[in-house]
């Protein structure tokens, strides 16, 4: 078996961290996907060239699972000298982000609509990212589903491979059992240093927007755990 076929077979067997709950596309989201994807969307067919994509050389942040894209758009607007890549599997969220990018005139964001692990493995060059963000991934709270959580040792090693030396991996969750797992996995990752000291969670960095769901949760007394690690 050749290497390419072996890698494809391995990807098809991999336990995925998401389920495609497509949901209903609004007319506006569908129109955005139809008309704006050529402008902001990225192909999964080839390795990505940031210089070709953005027409410049700038620090690149990758956000995995951006939801409706509100936080990603806000960060991009606040950091015009940086470029952003967003990955999301749910098309309504992608459509919502595309509409926001066009309305706000944000030219420093590009989007994949595909599995993040496959994108990292196939499309993102090694040692190229300034920052990787993973905010509020699916916690898969049932014991039998915990193997689906994206934060596992192999995933941490993959992220490390894609980050530049000195780059940062920022995780956040509002599910305490998952926060503990994240901390355990990241503390065991040889290529990362905890920016807040071994075994400690981080304060929310100013660049991470507070979502409406997070605000609502805080009013109900729900905590959020941030973890920030540097690629050594």
C-alpha cells in the first residue's frame, strides 16, 4: 500500500470530534455561501500558501471551530496587521461569518469548511502558525463519548508541528471535566510550556472576545477555563 492511500485510509477510520448537525440555512446564509465563498473560502485540494492567500507576509492565527464566527471577525477587526484562518464544519456558521466579513470589509480572514484535523494534516504547512485557538469545543460529556474530544495527545502534537517556535496554543472551555482533561493532556505535551506555570489555568487574554453565551453563563455562575501554552 502506498503512503498516500495509507494516510487516506487512516483518516477515514479516525474517530471524529464532531457530528455534522447541518441545521437550517437562512436565505442570507445560503446566498453568502453561493456568492462569497470564492472570495473567502479555501480549497482542501492543495497545501495552503499564506502569501498567495493574503498577498502579504503577516502573523497567522488559526481558529478551530469558530461557530457563527462572531469572535473570529472581532479578533480580525482588532488585529488588522494579522491574518486569520477559520475552520468550521457547520455551513450555517460559515455562511454567517461570510456575511459578517463582507459587511465589515474584513480582508484578513479566510475560511475552511471541513474537518480541522484533516486540514491541519493536509493543508497547513509545518511551523507556520503564530497562534492556534480552540474555544469551547464540544465537551462530549457522556463517558462513552469522551474518546471523541478533540484534545488528545496526538492532536496536541499535531498543533505543535504546525506552530512556529514561540507560537501559542490557546484553549478555552466552560466544562470543568474537559478543562481538567485539557490541562492533563497539555501538561504532558513535550513541545509546550504552560504560560501560567505548570498545572495552572490562565486568565482570559484580552484578544479573546467574550461571547454572548459566555456572558449568559457567567450570570448563571458558570466558570470558564482558559489554557495558554507556548511552543517551545
